[in-house]
C-alpha cells in the first residue's frame, strides 16, 4: 500500500494532509455513485482529478505487483522495448510498472 507521502509526487494538487485527500476521494466517489449526470464535473478541478488518481493509485498499484507474481519466472518484463497502456484509466498501472522496471 502506498503512503500519503508516496502518492504526493504523482498528484496535480498537493493536499495539505491525508485527511483532506480522503475527503476529496469521498467527494469524487459521490460523482461516480450518486451524481452520474454530472460525472464530468470532477474534471474541472485539479483537486478532484488528483483525488481520482490517488484512489486508483492505491488500488491499482498493488494489483500490478500481484499480477506480476502470477507470471512464469522465465517472463522478463524488462526485455520489452515498449509497453502500450490503452484504456487503463489514469495510468496508475504504468506508474507501478515504472517502479518495477527501475528497481
């Protein structure tokens, strides 16, 4: 799991503290769960876009590491010249993959 401090460099908006970020994530969640007619309104504010990304970073980041564990030991992801990220949301899997490849 990523800590608040580990998330901060990836976000457009710099939340003052973890509580502020969690409150913003909850606000974004309301757009997706209750106010779908206004779903695109969260895109107008860096704070809410950052909250959206923070949510997906904390869920997708560990998922990638679990998926990589399922691959055969002979599979070497670093042997690929290019990786294409199509339709995977805010790019959070790519941030995790970047960490894997740069270790």
